[in-house]
């Protein structure tokens, strides 16, 4: 009976992580494109200047994640999650009450700090602690909450924003209240880690070579491998292109003349499909491995960037917008679900915590560059189309490069596993 209780609490922790992602990414991140146009129009701010707020958010997340391993070892996951929710609430209040652009910048820093402790990195850490089997599927299921949260938040937030010139202020106050309530619940239910052996009970070791359970590369030597640097460059470019297009997608659709209500519908459909595709990505990884999953996501990314660039205020343009909204969700797991998988599959257990923090850090650095790049192009050219086509070319390069990276990493992986087997035999 005692063992059954220990095993079952794993799913309480997984559910708490699901709720955390549902709220933080759903209301804190997925709604961001809906605010870009209304805020800049209400305050008369250039989009490139306002996008510095997003760049500060991503730079903050990038810096904090470099030290994630040390911070979680010192303070524990539960305290960091609580601090993360307080930071997110402070960010929403800054956005609601900001009288000038500089307060938005403070909000961006707080938002980045909050996401560092409540989203992908933290979920990757917690799931790695509590779950030793089917991690890709579990990670995909938890991070799929982003899509469900985004679908709900778009319908909640969009009507509030459209109530008037300053409707966005009320919307952010509502979001701050949601962060307070949900943050309290998550901190109450999350435990630091299972008691000794608890996460193992009832779970037979996986027979598959794919997964996060190989011994890994020594963390002291991980940067001596060329493929490590190739991995980080590809992840940076994924962050730059994918987050860049996501951040401006709703604004671009409005710019070409699509009705705001239809744009909100596209955002909701995008969020719902994101939930399904994140779960599917984790399942595909567990079933077919890294190479197939990465190829599918990157090539889809190329296609949806070209599709978004082709959207116009016509019936066919509306169809293209919906196609983008649905299928862009198949590319976006490259910057969420796949990050802990990259850390585990390419670098193994010995380097997992270190590389997870660095990978997420590099990815969010790409976010910072992508937001600034897209909105600077808009201010210079009056449109996002050229930037979207450049992003498609970059993603095509990433699709090829990641296959080469995986080949080199798996060659190293086989060597390490063989060496370990030889040492065990002797």
C-alpha cells in the first residue's frame, strides 16, 4: 500500500507541471502577439522599440538559465517555482500600469525571470527527477498544456483588449490575478523530489536506446566535441526564426487587413493544435527517435514561414492564415519539448542538468534576436514579408545541419556506451 502511494504521487507532480505550463505559457506567452498592435497604437510606440521589451525578457531568461543547475541545487525547485510566479505577476502588473516604455522594459525582465523558473527548463528538471520511462511522451503531454492554455487565454483576453484603447490594461490585471491563484496551487502540490527509489517502482527499464537514460558525456569535456557547438548554433537559429514568426504572426495578419476576430480564432486554433502536436512530438520521439522527429519539425517550419508570408486579405489568404495557425504548431516543439530531449539524447545523464540550462539559454538568446530582427524589418520595410522569407531560408539550413549534428552525436554516443560496457565487463 505504501509503495502504491509513493508511485501515484508522481502523477500529482506531473499534473501540477501541466497546470503551471497551461497558465504561464498559455496566459503569459501565447497571448503576447495579441497585445503588440493595441499597446503600440495606444501609446504611440514604434514596434522596434517595444520589441526591446521582448528582447530583455529573452536575455534575462538566457542569463538565468546558464545558472539554473546551481540555483536549483541551492534553493530547490519549489522555491524557484514560487519566485517564478511572483515574477510573472509583477510583470503583468508592470504591463498593466506602465506609463512609458521603460516600465514595459522592467516588465520584460520580470517576465523572463518568471519563465526561467516555471516553464521548459523547470519542467525538464522535474520530469527527469520523477519519471524514468517514456520521458518524451510525458514531456510532450505536459508542454502540450501551453496550447490548451493559449486557446483559452486568446478567447478570454482578446475581447477584453478590444473593449477600448486601453483594454489591454484590464487584460493584464486579469492575467496577474490568474498567476497569483495558480501559483499558490502549484507550490502547494509540487514536491522537491521522490523519496529514494520511488520514481523507479513499477517501471521496468526501457529497452530502447533512444531516451534520456544513457550515461552521457562527461560535463567537463562536453564542449570539446564539435557537435556540441553545432547543436547550440542550430538551437539558437530555431529560437530566432520560430519565436520571431510567432511573436509577429497576429500583428502581420492584422496588418494585411484580416479581421481581429478572425485573427483571434486563428490564434486559438494554433494553440489547440499546438497542444496536440507537442504531445505527438514526444510520442514520435519515443517511437521513431530524434532524427525523424527533427526532420518533420524543421521542414514543416520552412513551409509555414512561406505560408505566413503569403497571407493576404482575401478568402485564399484567410485559408493560408489558418494553415499557418495549425501547422506552425508542428514546428514549435523544436523550442520547447525538444530542448530537454536534445540535452538528454545528445549529451546524456552526466551532462543533462548543465546542458539543459545552456540549451534553453541559447534558445532564448535566439528569441531575443528574432523579436528585434522581425520588428526592425517592419519599421524599415513596412512589412514582415521579407523577414519571413529570410527566416524560411535559415530554417532550411537548420534542417540539414541538425541531421549532421545528430550523426556526429550518435557516433560519440556509441563510443561512450561501448566504453562503459567494456569497463563493466572488466
